[in-house]
């Protein structure tokens, strides 16, 4: 089978090579999947650069989530059957066949295509945990979403609207603004152009944002601190800007707000039943037409490095999907 390998640390476009390798065999507790689609994720960029919190030994396959069909089961696997259409999250799935731990596999929602389903796990689980587990968002609350047309951002808008929140989106350009509006954002602000705190306070009539979702860090985090509401919850999800902000803790006291960290992978590791529960809720929302991963582009397997490099440039909306069907 063919697999993409990262052969040195650097920009994805420079360090990814396609390799012909023996078909993998699932061990005990593992599942062999014939991969249909892999969504490119920001962590793919960080993995290639050697900047992700997990640093696999070189050469390794990137790819962190997929949609596909179960091809074979390792010893002791009972939660799926051969032929099941599934989604899974695991580092190293950008290949025609992938072995993943059985506990990282969940049923693919019938309402979603392979390309859409391949973008469900990480972005939507992350947004779901951010809004419901960490921020406990309530109907009618104001939700501020940074990088709102990105994978996590678009998912946060859709899930926020589904939860009855009113969404203010922050984006980098007009194409992204249109995507944010299509997902249900009530107001759209432009990063680097609008004064975000001033505009949020105007839009919410001085109430502020009850919940802020921040996958960007740096100036985005600082802007959220300046417009978070009394008893607001600011959820730190990532640092797409490359900058980690610092916080004067007296501000949390004065404004009675909380900063909530979210590393979704830790839930998958420590509280997998919560991930399964969230997947059921997401499957139901997909069936009701309330959520649907935004697929920017579907590219053939051979163009995987270009797809991942696009994410590094911050120019994509929703998900770029790598089609692996052979
Ligand atoms: N904590 C967790 O469990 C978890 C889970 C998933 C993802 N993440 C993290 O969340 C972040 C977003 O992930 P994603 O999949 O939504 O990514 P994405 O779709 O690539 O979106 C990233 C967006 O960040 C914005 N951005 C602002 N400054 C940027 C810069 N200097 N370079 C690149 N982009 C910049 C851009 O949107 P605008 O131009 O519209 O601002 C860009 O489209 C990543 O850092 C990722 O590692 C964390």
C-alpha cells in the first residue's frame, strides 16, 4: 500500500514523501481500516514541523483523523465489525490502509459523506467539549468565536447556534466572513481591522461575550479578555497565531470570569465515555441537519502535502479533505 511519510522536520510541502510499504496488520485491540478520506488538520502542520506536543520518530505518517471502512480486526476487538463504515482519530493515518486502536473508532454518521465525516471527530468534538463540557453554554448567551471559518471555528458556530447561542465571529478575510455567516453567525468582525472588544461591546449592548472560543491565542486572547462578560468563560483551544498570551490574574477577579483550558485528546485518553457520548450527540445533530462539516476542497491522495501546506498559510475555510479511495 501507499503511505505518506514525513522524512525530516520542516514545512509539509518540503518534507513529505510518498512510500510503498507492506500492508499493516492489526495487533490485539487494533482495527485495520481501508481509508476513504483524511481531513487535513492544523496538528498535521505542527507534526511535520516537529512542533506538536507528540513527536513521532522520523519517518512517520501524518494524518490525525479519517473516515473509512473496517477491513480486519485484531484479537479481542468487539466494538466494530468488518465492513462497518467508521470514523477514527489517531496520529499516522495518511495511508491507504491504517491501523488504529479500537477505542479510537466510532460509527460514521449516515447523514454525512465520507469527506464530511472525516472532518467530524477532532473539530466537532473539540468545539462540543469547549461549549458544553468546559463553558456550559446556555441558550441566549453571546458566543465569540475566533478563527470562525476554520475547522474548530466553523464547528463552534454551528454547535453554538444549535445550543441557542448568539454568535459573533472573528475572521481574517471576506471569503471567511461569508462562510461564518452561512454557519449562522449573527455578526462578523475582521481580525486586524475591527477593534474586537469595542465592537463586541457595541453588538451586545455592553453585556460582553458570555463564552469565547479561542483557537488563535496572542492578540485574539487579549481581545477576548477585554470583552468577556461578567461570569464569562474564555476557552483556550490553540495557538494558530503562534503566540501564547499572558494574563494578569487580577482581571479574572475584577470581571468574575474564568479561563478554561481544553486539550480534547486528553478526554479521549482519560474519559473516553465522554467522547462516545459527544459522538452520539453530534450524530443526532448531523441527522437533524444542524451540523455539517464545511468541506473547502477535496484533493486526491497524491496532493496531500499541498493540502496540509495550505493550512499552514491560514487561508483555508472548514476542512481540506484528502481523498484516499483507491
Ligand atoms: N485543544 C485542542 O484539543 C485542539 C483541538 C483541535 C485543534 N486545536 C488547535 O486549534 C487551532 C485551530 O485548529 P483548526 O483545525 O481550526 O485550524 P484551521 O482550520 O487551520 O484554522 C486556523 C485559523 O487560525 C487563524 N489564524 C490567525 N492567525 C493565524 C496565523 N498566524 N497563521 C495561521 N492561521 C492563523 C486563521 O483564520 P482567520 O484568518 O479567519 O483568523 C486560520 O484559518 C490549531 O492551533 C490547532 O492545533 C486544538
